[in-house]
């Protein structure tokens, strides 16, 4: 029988008297990669700093949607005080499980690292989510992402984008990207994948057809980012990312969210529900506003470009 609970652990975050309230939080994380891992750390650290005592039962679906669904069903048996869903497929799985389980239907569901919760069918609207759910969106500032790419590549006219065709998060991003690229007068070449094993060939399909590749916060592609970096290096094709954690792994640059801070902001939402007793459905979905610039000089050289001085001067982090 396949193990569906990958990477499960319990962590006590705060040493307190035995009489203090301890909350049980069950986590359904879709895949392991630096950005989502940073979100989880941010939530855990954020709650600790807020003085909230929490025990986490963490489950990782390792990028498998069916496993995320099984985890969501398993969580009902843990009788948590709150369910935390990290990334769209896991949040959708938990929301569907709540419809079938009288236990989960009463448990607050907080999502995080999700682009468009309305398009994903998670909430009725951003201001009043309804039901027993709310969370934090990482909707991308595509105008700023494209401005950074244009600053690094002033003559760009063809942009490639790689994404999972089965992930609502990515579909919404690419739809918005089509509009932004059209506004700039560029052409957009899409390379969709259905699983991580297809990422390398999808990257190769863009060689000779685009001037740069853009990787949104797509869980399937980011989890196998190294294969895209390999293609970009071999073809002298610059690869840009929508998250700064990917810059450390070898993309040229990103102006993006710090996903650890995304987690600490999520922790504030969790506290409002668990400690203050706020109803999740009455709490508006939040967005993270703070952006940082990271650049990777080595990756830029390997992909045949030089990062402009102006970009480097704004960078909070520079990889030599």
C-alpha cells in the first residue's frame, strides 16, 4: 500500500506551561520546493513569535494531486483545530474533503501561496470568502516581472512561459500574462506540461523560438527547475523566475515575494481565527505587497547575458 503521508512530523513550537492552550494544525502541502517550504517555516516561526502554541502535523503530497486528495481525507481523522493548505491543489483537495466530512466542515481552512482563490473555486469573492475558509494570495505582479525582464533584455520580443496545464493557479497566471505580454507588444510562446517528467522536453521545445523563458510560481515546473536551468545554460537562453528562491537555484533574476514573509503573514491570519475567534469566511483574502529583487550573476553569464548595473543596485541579494 502506497504511503500517502510523506514527511509527516509533529513539532511543538513553544515551551509553555502545561495549562496553556495548544492548537493542533494539520498541513496539506502540495510539493517540496524552496518557496513552499519557506511558507511553512514562516507560518511556524510567525506563530511562535505571536505567542501561539501550535502542534503541526505536516503532510506532503510530493506533487501528486491524487495524494493530496488522500491526505485531505486523512486529516479528518486527526481532528485538528485548523487546516493549513499550501498551494492550490492541496487547498482544493481540502475544500472538497470538507464538503464530504462533517468533521472537516467545522474546521477552519486557511490557504496560502495561491494565485486566484476565486478561479480555483475556493471562495465566493476576495472580500467575503464565505464558508469556513480564507487565506493569503501570492497573485503575481506580472507588470513588474515583465519590466525586470525588459530591463535585462531591452530587445526582447518573444517570451516563453512554462506551466502545468492542470493547475488552476498556473492557468490564471498565464491568462493574465497573455494580456500583459500583448500590452508590451511581445509574443508569448506557451509550453504546457501535465507532469514533472515533461518539463525538460517542454523547455527544449522553446529553444530557438523565444528570447527568454519565464517560470511562474508553478509547483510542477519549479519542483524540477534544474532541468529548465540545464536547457537555458546549454542554449544560452536566459531563464527568469517569479520567485526569489529559484534565483538561488540558477535563474537569472526575480523581483518577487519573499515566501518566508508570505508565511509569517499567513500566521497572523491563523492567529485571528484560533485566538481571536474570528470566522474565516468574514476575513477578506489578503495579498502580500512586499517585493524584493534577487539576481544571480553566475547564471546570467552562463546564459549569455549581463545583468544591468541598475538591477544589481536594487538587489537585496546578489549571487556572485
